[in-house]
């Protein structure tokens, strides 16, 4: 990971570390908004004054939300993978998208609209794993911390639960992340099963957790920041609406 970091700095300067930022922001606006919005609505619908959804119910809600979010965010996800992967390609083979809008237009014009949905099914399955392991585990960890420890519903609890959720999500999603990246960055279409078979044959089972550390370095802080901000937004919203408990 450190070697890759230094290589990017040498070849593309500091700006290379932010390659694909516009695509990443577009992905969050589509993928994350969809999955968090649907999950929150489902959880609120099935929560009563007497009972809260079980872990199995939370996983089912999160899986549904993740699947729909994966579909909604797929075009931006393909673009994000390509823009970040560009630095690893020879100069003459780079796509050199200027930004997210330019990338979407060029992909549609040069490869057809179907290119926007390349890898949509493995990406949606990855989104199911991510949302179930991230959102459902966060709610479960938070519930256990409040019930089994002296912690209160505050920043300490939110930080601890989100850190644990980030660890779980990174581990669960690592195999799907590897497959998704290889499918979306490929210049030629290859079936997922064929890709999986070839990968296992060439690399053994170790491929499943290839890049786990850089994934956690990215996803851990992202998960913590996401839930800390989400909890604060919920607190502010309840206060403004006069819904404080």
C-alpha cells in the first residue's frame, strides 16, 4: 500500500491521490443516498413503541436497500473504478476522463449505454453485503453497547459501533470488491463465473482478501464519519421538529 502511495505521488503528484473524486462524489449521491434513505424508511416502518426489528430483520432491510442502491449507483461506480485505475495503465491506454460528466458522456458515446451497467449484478451483490454488514451491524453493535455497558447514546458509543461496523464491512466485502474492480476495469467483457474460476486457478483463495488493509484504511474512517454525521443530523432534525425524546 505504501509503495502504491509513493508511486502515485511520483508519477501523478498529489493530485493523483484524488483521481476520480468527481466520480466518487457522484457515486455517493446516487448509491449512498438510495441505500440510507430506503433503510431508514424501512426501519422506521417496522419499529414500534414496544419492539425494535431483530438482527435478521435489520439484515433483510439493509440487503434490500443495498441492492437498490447498487443499481442506482452503478454508472458512477464504473466511472469511479476506471478513473482510479487509469494511473495503473500505460499512458497510451489511459482513458483520461476529465470528470464524471465527461466520463459518462464518453462511455455512452464510445461504448454504448450498456457500458454504464457493466458489472451491475456483482456490484449490486457487493452493495447488499456492504449495506447489510455496515448498517445492520452498526445498529446491532450500538444496541449491544447501550444494553450491556455503561455507555450512553453519545459520540463514544457512535464511534465504537461505527469502528466495529467498518471492520465487519471491510472483511465481508473484500471478495466482492476484488471481483467488482476487475470486472469494471476490464476493457473486454468477461463473465463473473469465468473470471472467478480464472482468478482462483491463478491466485488461489488468497485473492479474496487482496487489498484488505487499504480497503479498511478507506472504509474504516468513511464508516466512522458517515455514522457520526448521521447521528448528529438525526439529533438536530429531531430537535428542530420537536421530537426530542
